[in-house]
């Protein structure tokens, strides 16, 4: 079970990144292998559809997203929606369109947003459109951290214990749902193999 966290802002410290780390720690506690993709470290240029070059950061993003079972996305709320940097990362995922199955098919995704005010849900709702466009599944539980300067201090350390619990619960839930989802995949392939063995034995 591999869970990839994608997000943070280009600022430092980033409260949306701190929130993402906590959600990933919940997934890790549930036995998932986790990988953090910090947007600030990826140095993604703006996605240009007609460019054929794929910079290192974009390659890391595509490899991680293309090989995981589940993801956690975390963006700050910027002007009532996701940040431009976060949306640009999603645009790079367009290059997974040629994969089989395409884009993020069958991935389970947990959604997190941090906001200066109290309406972080707008970013989460925007993300959900992209989850569907990329053919993935968003889990019902989401976490929005409103009044983020009160939840995390200026070094990005958590100051609100209830927020920690919510974020870790989200990570655990992503891992739980993804393992159930992929267990049924395994069961199907085991059944197909058993049916093949029976057919060969009968022949
Ligand atoms: C460009 C910009 C736009 C923002 N727009 C909003 C907004 O529309 N609503 C809101 O509640 N907070 C807004 N904020 C505050 C951020 O959402 C909040 O500080 C968030 O936790 C920042 O996350 P970060 O530390 O990961 O950068 C904005 C901040 C910036 C820099």
C-alpha cells in the first residue's frame, strides 16, 4: 500500500504542508508506505501542453502518482480556491493520460485545505472536480484547517491538538479505504486465476 502526499505552498513555513505531513503520518501508522511531494521542492514550471520536455520535479510527481494506491492532496485556500501552484501540479498529471489505466484511475484520494479564514471547504470542493476529472475517488471524510495561523505557529508547528487528530484520522481513513478497494482487485484476479486453472484441469 503506497500513499503519496501532494501539496504545500511555495511559502515557508507552509501550514498546508504541515497539515499534509500529519495526514501522511496517520496513513503510515496504518501500515502504508508514504511519500511526501512538497510542491516547493518539486520546482514545477508552468505546464505547457506543447512542450515535450519533462523536468525532474515533474518526473518525480508522475512516477509517484502513477505508481501509488492512494494520495492525500493539501492546498492552501487562495482567493477562494486552490493555489495556482497546486493546480499547476494537477495539470502536470495530464501526462498520465497515456497510462493504462489512464490518469489516476482507481486511486483513493483524501483532501485537505488550510485557510486564513474559516471557509477552507471551497478549496476542497474545487479539488473534488479534479479528482473526478483524473478518474480517481475522493473519500467522504475531508479536513479543512480554518484560522490556520492559530492551528500552526510561525515555524509550522501544530498548536491545536484537535487538528492533529482530524488530520491523522484522514490519513488512516485513506489507507483503510484504499486497502479495501485494492483487496477486491486482488480477489478478482485470484478468482480469474482459479477459473483458468479449473478450465485447464477440465480440458
Ligand atoms: C495569495 C493568497 C490568497 C489567499 N486567499 C485566501 C482566501 O481567499 N481565503 C482565506 O480564508 N485565506 C486566504 N489566504 C490565507 C491562506 O489560505 C492561509 O494562510 C493558508 O494557511 C496558507 O497556507 P500555507 O502556509 O501552506 O501557504 C490567502 C493567502 C494568500 C497568500
